[in-house]
C-alpha cells in the first residue's frame, strides 16, 4: 500500500505539465483580492472559505467573459447553422475546476492560492453541484455541451433552471431519506440573468376562429426569464451558452381576483406560476403523468422556440435591420435536437408559431418542422414512455391538441396511402393517438412523425428499437433511423478527475489526447511493459487510498485499500439488477463463514445511487444492501476480507472521486434493458475492468478492447427472449442451486433483518415469482464469472495489462466522437478544431450575446 500523499505532493498532482507563469500568478492574486473586496465585500479577517470560493469563481469567470462575448459576436457575424439541444435535464455538477482546465489556468490559480495561504481543493468543495438531472440522460446532455464547445460548434443548450435539483440522499436506519437540494441558496456565480429576454408562455384558454385562422385566446400567462451559463471549449477560446429558463409571475394581476379586493392573496398566488421551475421530477426511466410536469415540458419548448425563431429572423450576416421572413430557409440555419420525448411539444409548438403567428401555410410549416427536428430515444422500458392524457392536453394546451390531431390525421392519410384504407391495425399501431382506455397522446410516436432523424444511443439499442418498440415506424420510414453511441467528455472524466493518470498518459503519448481520445490506442504498445504497468497501478492505488480515507471519514467503515474495489454506481432500478450484486455479496459471506481459513481475494463491494422517492422496490433494495452490510461489516470472522459500503448521495462530484479508484465496474443489467450506459465508459477510461452482460454500450466496449479484457456473463438478448417465451420461473433456479437457495432463504428468514421475516418478503417474492428482469437466471453465470474476476485479480501483471487495454480502447467513447456524428449525420454542421483568436482584454461593449 502506498503512503498517504503529502500536502506538497498533492499540490504537484494538479498537473506537472502546466507550470504557472509568474505574471499569470500575480494577476490571479490581484484579481482574487479585488473580488474579495468589491464583489464579496469582505476582508481577510472575516472572509469564510465560501467567500474565498466566490472570489476565485469570479476571478476564473473574468477569464471567460471576453471569450464568451467574442464567441457570440463571431456567431452573429458569420451567421452559421445553429444547433439547439433541448433537454429537461442537464446534470452539470461543479463548474470551477472544469472551467480552469478548459481555459488552461488551473496551474496559475493553484499557485496563486498557495501563495495566499489557501488550498484550491478546500475551495472547490464549497461549490454546490448543479444537480439538474436524474442520471444518464442529464449527464449525457452536460457531456455533449462540453464536446459541442470543444468542437467549435454554434450550439446552445436549453433547459429549466430548477430551484431544487435532484434530492439529496441521506441514509437513516439503512433506508433512503430525501432532503431538498437547495443548490442556489448561496447564489450561483456562473449564471447571468437576462431579464431583457424574458418571454411570455401561455397555458389554458380556448381556441377561436378569426378570419379563417385559429387563434388561442383567454390564456394564463407565465413569464420565462433566461439565465445564461457559460460552456467553455477545451483550449480553443470558444464559449457557448447553456440557457436555463426560470418561471416568473406576470406583473399584472388577474383582474377578477383583484376586484374582490384581496390584494394580499393575489400577491401570494404569484407563487403558483413560479412553481413551474421550482423542482426537478426525480423519476428516472419512469413516466408520471402529472400536470406540473406537462407544464414544465411546454414551458421549456415555448420559451426556447420563441428564442430560436427570434434568432433566425434577426441574424442575417450581422445585420440588425434586416429580418428573415422566408421560413423555408430555417432548416439551413436551425437544428433542434430533442433529448428524449420530454421536449417533444417543440414539434406542435413550432407548427403553432409558423402557422398561427407567422402565417406560413401548413404544408410548408410541416416541411420546415420535420427538417429542423430530430429525436433521441433513451429507453425501451414501456413504463418510461410518455403518454399524456388527451383530457389534460385539452385543458392546458388546447391549440396544441388541435395541431397534434391534424398532424396525426395527415399522418394517417399517408399510412392509408401506403398500406391501404382498410388496414386498421397498421393505423392503430402507427397513430400518435392511443384509443384503448383513456385517450392518450404517445409522445414518442409524435416525435418520430415530426422528426427527420430518430436515433438510439448504442448499436444494440438502436437495433432493438427498430425490431421492437418502433418496428412499424422503421418499416414505414427506414431512412429516419440511426445509431449514435453515447460518449463521455474526457476532460471531466479523466483530465479533471484523475490528474495523476492523465500525467502518466501524457508522458507516453503527449497531451493532444484530451481532444483526440483515439490516440490512447498508442498505449497498447506498453500494455505488457513492467514499468508502465507499475505506474498505472501505482496511480490506481493512490486513488484507492484517497477514496478509502474519504469513506472512513464519511461512514466510519475501515476499508482495506488493498482489497478489490468492486463498484456499482447508477440509479437504483430493478432492471439494473443491484439485487444480483447483493446476492453475490451474501454468497461470498457464506463462503467465508463456511471456511474461514480458505484463501480469499479481499473485496470491498460498493453500491451507490438514488431511488425515485415513490419507487418502493428500489428503496427496499437500498435497505437490503445496507442491512447486509451491517451483518458483514460487524462479523469478526469476516474481518478485512469483505466489506460492504453504500455510497450515500451519489452525484457528479462523488463520481469524480469514485471512477479513478475502481478496480471492478458492475454493468449487470438484463440484456436488452440498458439503452447504453455511460458510467461503464467512465470506469473503462480510468482503468477499471468491467463485469457485465452483453447490454447497452458494453457490447461495443467488448468489441473495442477484445473479449480477453472484459468479464462478460449471462444471457444475451436472444436468450432472454427465449427464457421469457418458455415462461420464466424463478423457483426452478432457486431449487436447482444450493448456494442460491441458501442466500434466498437467509433473506427470507430474516437473517439480515433481526429475525423479521416480513422486512424483505416483497423482494423474495419478486425474485421467485414475478421478476421481469430474470435475476436468478443469471445468478450461476454471474457467480462463476466473479470467481474468475477474483482469480485474475491475484495476477497483478495480467490485471494491469487488462486495465491498460481498457484505457487504450476507450477512444471511441469520447462524446467528441458522438457529437461529430450527430453534427455530420443529423444536424448538417461541420465540427472544427480551429481555435478562435485570443480575445483582447477589452471586448466590444455593444456585443449582441443573446
């Protein structure tokens, strides 16, 4: 085990490559002190660590603003095709370190603070995570923003500025308790409110005929106020914008209320309008048809499309006077990407603007809409698909419901033309209106009909949607369907979170790889080199030591830093099969107890992730894992051989500490259920080995690194289909496998719940009798593969070689590659590695940045 890292060495770890220049350090110190004085309004006697964080954040932001203004001026003058990425979630995490790295000023800031007697890491810890997302979908959007800026693309993220992000998770008595995430409590130094670009958003009301045109009237208005957040590219002087909308009540009162004389109540009721951007819905892969959620979705689409149309009309070659009026050119200037169906109302909203407000005829408007819009599907789980009741749309968005009906009517005419007038079954399955039971609008169908491109997020997922979920649409429009395998930004997920590994890599292959990640392939030539293996494993050990001391501080559990760090971090969901992991932990426990003297490869098994507050089974899974942990961690016979740790409040910032320290990454979803996964890529890039099923991006990871360098187990998609067709019966596996039977019986008999047999009765019943995700069918294969993992871990040279092959094969999984494919194959935009010129100290003051 390596010695703990000294303070001096830790400072050097930030990067040995970028030695700060003296004048930059002096400049940072001066600016930092100025902000402490003029922005924070404190002196060194009374300033708190948070004050110092704000001073530093503002100092770093000063380096951004001229780049931000210059970039927006450049777009205004060159009038390129712009990309609008619409997402209800952007899981950004912290911005300070990422901004310093992308601007190349981390060394100067670190040295300046050191000279001022402050520690950069302490200040970084004062920043709240921007937790405006649930999991993969929201984090993907954040990685995409980083890549779009790094590839010099004129792109804008559009989302909602939730006052409360994903809840903070606390574990009490082994159970998850949710606390509100008041991330804006101390203010957000990165955002800039833009009240001058506030736009009205309409709800309710009714539709009337006026001069032969449909008109939406008597609406309730909510204002959308934009807050702009800078998105710096890596070392290219580009700074794009993430615009987040906040709901504000309009200034005038509802006259009816006002005339009753209850002025106080009228002021208090302004809160109701502002509730739209109050809180992120905490559901991942689960549709909950709530009115407030529908309002959030429309609020985002309406405010954003107002911006899109405004910018299209007034951005002709830098001319402020001339407005474009020919909307047929819009697809040459605008690409709109819908991140899942949550912003699918953009399609009827764009139609409403073009037809009702701009007077474009329907056929032209529809052609423009389809050419502008594209849709990304993120899941094939049926419970995740958005299906809004017609009655709710009729009340909240009456004009949009009319538009959707007419879109569907014309679509049905096209279906009849292709399949014949009496093929009612084809019409039923291809309609975006579901007629069985309560009438609903199927938003995925609407998104496909209104988009020119539809993509899945990994090769296997894109194949599955063509064969199952959207089979009929694929037969109708095969040209619309594409694959875009997800990726992660190597800036945050290696350079930022694992600087020691980044240095080891740069010493071998130079430092171009953060923007050309496929260069990591060059590392394969040293995969069997003793010295390089030792360097990589030393870095891994240092990262494990760091995480071990963090866990000791957080949980009080002493983990053995020389044990295998076996980690599963992701949202808690039955399809992700954290239960399979738990069954393995209990199996290991039973083996140690049965034969305490036998050789055993020590493991620390960690699970982290949040359960949706209303998802009973997911919360039970957390409780079971923690109760198993209480037994295992307090059994003297087990000692250091096995430890079980729940990673509380898993979020972006915790992931940055976990990924570099992992030995084994658990990617064990039932084949055919995980669309892609991106945590799998983060582990791989940081040199962890994967135990996983042939699901999501695991399939492509195995292709890239070779089956020798990954531990694949379990049923394939075809096997799963076969088992389901035969009729899955969990009890067969239970009765057939003595180790499994012992594990299930222990849970059932209350061994982990103080003898209470009812505590986990639902989990046992689920596993045996109604498990959609076939957990027990994969148990034997999983256990055997985990035995192979342990055996491999004892061969350090082989493990190191495999780890290096993982790192060296992760080039494909850069979000730069993914975004390059979206740009060329969907958006019609060309990525560029050209740098913008360095901005002058003083930017033009009259810049249009909107």
